[in-house]
C-alpha cells in the first residue's frame, strides 16, 4: 500500500496521581520517602501523602465510552511512498446493532496527495445505543500507473450504560401524580449532575420538589455541589397535575397515561458532557369503576362532638347516564348529619357534581370517614365508599389551648 491509515480517539487528559509511600521516622528509611514525595513535581505541596495531583496525563488506552457521551476520533491518512497518489476518498462509517451511520465530514475526493503529506479529519458522534459499535474506515485511491486501490480497517468498541434509572409512581386522590426517579451512577468515576428535569406530556403541568426555600432563595436539597459518586443513588421527586382542560374530563384518568420523559445532563472528569433522555414514562392509572368519589375539602383537625363540613366530588366515569341516590350510614365513631336516601338527580357521562356534607365524631383520635353509599336507580347497583379520608378528632379544650 502507498498510504498509511491511523485512527485515534480524542479524549481529554486526566489528573495524574501518585500512590504515596511513607513510613515513620524511626523506621530504617527514616525521612527518605517523605523527602522523595516532597521533591516529586507531580505531588501537591503540603499534601504529599494524599492522592492529589496538579499535572495532566494523556490517555494511554481507548478508555470507556458511555451512552449519551460524544464519541470523537481523529483520522489521518499519510502518503508513505515517494509517488503522488490521486483521487483519495476517505470514508468513516459507524456500525451499530441497528443501523449504519456515515460520520465523514466530506464525501468529496481529494484530487492528489504528495509524498509525506496527509489528509486529516475529525469525526464526532453522540452515542445513542448500548452495545458493540464498529468504526469502519475505508480508503480508496488511484496510483500514478492508474491502478485503483482500496482497503478498510475496523475498530471495535463497547458502549456502556452510565446510569441506572428507576421510576416509581404514586397516585393521589386529587388526580395528582407523584414521580420518584432513582438515578444511580454505575460508572467508576464521580459525576457532576448538571440537570435532571422532567418534560411532562401535553396533559400535565409539572412542579419539581427537589428544592427548599432558604432566606427567600431556592436551594437544591442535594446542596450546592451536586456530585454523584460511583454506585451512589439519588432520588428526585416531581408532582404532576392535570391541566384544567383535561382534569374536567373523566376519561383522562382511565387506562395507561403518558406522563413525560426525564432529561438528564451530567459532566465527568474534566468537563466531558453527557446527556440521556428516557423514553416516554407511562403509569397505570388507578381504576375508579363507573362512579368516582373524591374529597375536595376536609379539615385536618376537628372538635369532638362538633359538626364539621366536607365537600365531595362525584364523577360519572361510565359511558351511560346515571340516576343517583345518596345514602349515609353511621359508624361507631362517625355520624352523618342530614337526610339519607336523597335524590342527586341524573349525572351524564364524564360529568361531575359537588356535594357538601356535614358530620361529627363521637370518638377522639384519628378517625376514618366511612359510610357513603351511591345507588344507580337505573341498574339498581350500589357503590360503597369507606375509608374515604381521615381526620384527627380532639377535645375542644385541647384545640383551644
């Protein structure tokens, strides 16, 4: 071959560290090891016994490549002969398990390449797949005698997973959804978590619950230095509320609901940036049956044997019109005030009505609100609602004090 081909990965240097070797002064080497460490230019003055360094070292191997990072490589084709070659075409493709990508900056051929001259190119690619990747570099050219030459080289490397992301969903009675995202650093080096945000779907508004207000300023619950050490896990919490136009529709709370996707940005070592975006997160919404009953307002603490008010919301989640009758059944501790067996009227599909009710408790402590019954007169079907909510019942003397 007339041409030589070289491929080198472009990575940032790392901090050089020495392993400290020391001993006590009464040992045989005396102060020799300590003096050698002080004279070593790679150690930090005053902290020679710590594995700290101020010098940079170039990478000695290919290194690890993680999903979400940018793979950069330097490609050089050198004319090692004493002849001029013509029509040099350099092509770089990246073969993954699912596709083949062209990474060459230019598809045009170089007219000629003189002896001891080279063609250089730098390729970049944001890695979006895990597993085996093969960089296929091909060179074609024509010699002075008109002979067409062609050769290829293959460079194989693995793309590893940098983060382990687990999600948990908690469904509230008010249609709110709480998302807990557990993010674990499964690499061998610390990460600086630059951003972890949730991009909600079109049906939700999101509020991040990862900050606290201190002296009027918002501060991260993880502190000012959001480093994630190897194998450490951090929990992020988000609250999603349905938008008003969707909250009024009972059908939006049925079945599988798309929540949104997580956007994670981090930096490693000397500022290498990585980014991952999860696929659309989905949660199985709780089933409410044909009729859903939820509490709109209820006090936290009430007085013993004193009436208190609550507001209920009744939603028709079926596809038919209902004619509902409300019955209130007393329990050992909770007593309803009002007429039981009253007509609520017709309720059309996806429609709701608000109901103000009064009750009192005859027992102190944390009491459960139970005993509501809704009967559909069309189908003669009764829906029972117990343990709707809990209230703390105290004596009037305790509450006033």
